[in-house]
């Protein structure tokens, strides 16, 4: 899809890429810290199913203490652990990114994060981005996988838990280094 997820682009031939389904453990953002232990099987239409129950024990063994690189984020209780499933699209025979992957709800038109929290917990924080207040209000009442989306109101943007989407896409955007004016890393979070 295009960078703003508004239109489809020509698909990359399947033999030109590979997908890795790794987690960022101990943070919401940054490079994956686990190996790829998900390994979904793809259908002819490129659909796939991920069985998180099958890989749950591997995730639990990979959890790390929460240490947010964004100083305004806070975990309560501090000993709670978080991991984000952060798929990557790499060259078929290399390590260069050939597309940036985002979980995407086509009905709400929102990008999503898939998080696992190992106990009831709150991730909170406030900052300004693009001249607008941005708040994190991610709350879970039990150990669970949750979908999180950025929701906008007139006053602020808020990252919060949302219901599981009825339909879900793993959208492919151009890699960051191919976009003018952007370097490595994400500055929009």
C-alpha cells in the first residue's frame, strides 16, 4: 500500500521477500529482540493464520523487563512485561528491509499494534507530536494479547486498547529509507 495506507501499490513478487514474525520485548518500539518463532503458512491468496497459543511459551521465555526508550512512557506495575509482535519484510536472500509492515484495520482505516502484557497493567504517558497532545492509555485487566490503535479527537490523540478487528491486513508500505526526508527509525511515535 502507499505510505499513508490510502491506496494499493503493485505487489512485490513472493520470491523477492521473506517475512519474519519477531517480537520487541520490553518496549513498544525498536528493533525486534526475539527470533522468528511464529512461521505462519500462507495460502494462495496470501492470507495466513497465526496461532499465538502455539508460540506462547516461546514468547514467555523471551520476555524482558520493561524499559521504554521513550522517557515519557510508564508501566504500572513496573514489574509488568510487554512485547509487541513486529513483523518485518526483508530481502529473500538478505537482511535489507524491502517493505515496512503495519497491522491495518481496513474498516476503521487505522494502523494497529499487537501487544502482549503478562499481567493486569497500564502503559501511560503524555507528549506532544506535530503540535498535538499525544497520550498513551493502554490498560489490560489480565495477562493477554491486545490490539492497540491511535484514536483522534478534537483535543488529542490517544493510544488505547481497541476491540479485535473483524478484518485485518498486514499492510506493506515502502521501506523508510525509500521515503524522502526520512532516515532509519520512526519519529512519529
